[in-house]
């Protein structure tokens, strides 16, 4: 490689005229291996050129900046006070003066003498960075290869949470109640970010932002989602970098304890009398079974054994992925017998894309308004069964089974034997609930208010 030897100074390098075509090389007489590469476009770049193992190696150090003072040196520390390795400059094309270029040449050449190859290392880092997944790509992989095959009921819910809190919400998407989906206040859009670019300090800031704008429970859910995603990718060897969620604690959450109290039940059932039949049946099943709203919405006749009084919620529809065997109390059985005969595979059929009813938000809001009740959520019906079971003296173990008995490998016969004490507790709890509301838990339950009408 032909080159001209000169003493590198700011004045000398500034005076060099670019070639008409191609490039010219100049070698520093004071620092072995330091070159200046001058192109026809006027670019002037410092390079290290030497042989390693008999083979020539070239490393681009950075661009010559005539505006930098001669006294400027390579920084020895970062802004946070940590030492700065000069080799970090390789591949980043920094602006350099002659003093900085010489110091960088010494550092790179010393690394090569130790058997290291900063140029190859940097090239490998660039390759890995180019192949590294973005957060969006990582979540799509996590969703496709983990959530869906596991039959997680929450897969779609997690997909929505990802978009709402750390990704993009596609314009025009509608919520079940018809409103357009939007980004949550305090959320971020990290879809295009490489996994390694997301740092713990950013996750902490996101947690604070979501806690202040949405609530601690949401912040904790987003942290759990990100943590599970990074862990699964590391398990799959699809990512070997830092998990930015590790060491970040969740916020304390205040457990909700709202349930229907004895003095509220009469007006609740009175108001329920005026609701549409399908919704009235829906609420009665929610109270009588303690099942989650989504499970009742998607209840199928094939999963019901009315003779045995059992409802088996398939694992793909349960929250934890396990089959749930729920005893059907007398009020629940009466409602289900009333709903038979539609010919649909669903207990609550609908013309929706899913074929069954969706979240009944509007009927629920109307019910609360007629009953004059506040701060009551649909999930509180599930808590009401558990609370009334406790009032009737049921143990915590029995209450836990009443709210979703797991049976992954057990046969139906074993399940029937195991739910007997649970059924007893549920019967006592539902009887107490209906009695407090002035309703007898018999056939009368499907025609609420009939007894009161007769008295009037």
C-alpha cells in the first residue's frame, strides 16, 4: 500500500488536498501504524494498519476533526465515573484530533499484541446486533411458541396489554364496548427497540409512570410480562443479554375485598328482576358457581354434566391452564335446565364472531344503577360466593376449591368424589345469599321477583 510519510499535525492534515479520484494514504512518522485515509469526497479518516500473524489488519479509528483543539485527549471515564476502555471507540467513527488518534492506535495495537482482535470483535458485535430481536419480534415469538401452544386463556389478553403498555396500538381496533383502543397514559412504545437496548433504569421509569397514571397493579402486570418474555427467550437461547427486569420489585397491591353484603342483596335481586333474561341467568350462574366471567360467557353444553352436577372448564379456557371442575349447585342447575333447547353448543349463544356472548358491561352498569350500588365489579360476584362460604364456616381449603377446583389428571369419578364437601359449602353459601336477598334457591330463582309479585 503506497503512502506518504509526514508528521501528523492539525495544520498539516488540514492542508491536505483530496485526490481527484480514489484515495490517498499518509503515514505518521511519530506513531507506527497510524495512517490518514483521504478520499476524493474530502473525507479524512484515521486508520491503524499493521500485520498480525503475517496478515495485514486494518482498523478504522475515527474521523479527523480540524476543529478539535490539539490538547483534547481521549476521555478516561464515562459520565457516571466508570473507566472508559479506548477500544469502545472501534467501529463508532468518533471525531479525533492527532493526539487522540495516536493514543487510540497504541491501545488497539496493544490489544492485538495480547492476541485480541478488536476489529473482528467489533464486527461480530455488529453482526449480533443486526440479528438481535426487537421487543416486538420477541413478543411475537413468545406468543406463537409459548402462550398459544400452552393453551393460555390469557394469551389474547397479554397481547392486548403488550400493545397498550409497551408496544403500538393499531388504529381502528375496537374494545368489546365499541370504543377505540388507545395507548394507556404513562405507557411507552418499545416495539422497535432491540432487546439489549432496554435498560433497567428505563423499566423502573416505566413502572413509576404506570403506577402514577394507571395504578400499581397494572405496573406489576407489565413488569411480569416483560420478565417472563426475557426469561423464556434466554431459555430458548434466542437472547443472551441482560434481563432488564431482574432486581426490580413489584409494588405492594391492596387486595380488593368488596362483596355483596346482606343489606345489599334484596335490592340487588330486585334490580336483577328487570334485567334481560340472558343477563339475569348469567348473573345467577356467576353467583352460584363463583366462576370467572369469561368462563361463563364461553360455557359449552359439552362441558356440563347436569346429571352429576359438574362443570368442567377446559384447560385452554382456564386462567392457569389446568382443567377446573366446578360443582353445580341447585340454583345453577335450575338456570341451566331453563336454558336448554336452543340447539347452540353455547349456553349463552350470540351472533358474535366467537359464537357466544361477550362481556355484558352495559347490562351490568344498568343493574348497578337500578340497585343503587356503587364500587361493585362483576368479579366481585365470585368474591361474594367465597365470602359467604367463609361466613357459613367453610375452611380456606374448601373455599379455594369452590372457586376453581383443579383436576389435571384425575378421572371424572375421582373429581366427583373430591368435590362433595365443596358442593356442600357452595350450597350453604348460595342458600344464604338467596335467603338474604329474599329469594328461595329453587325453581323460583329463574323468575326473580315472582314471590314478591304474589305478595303484592
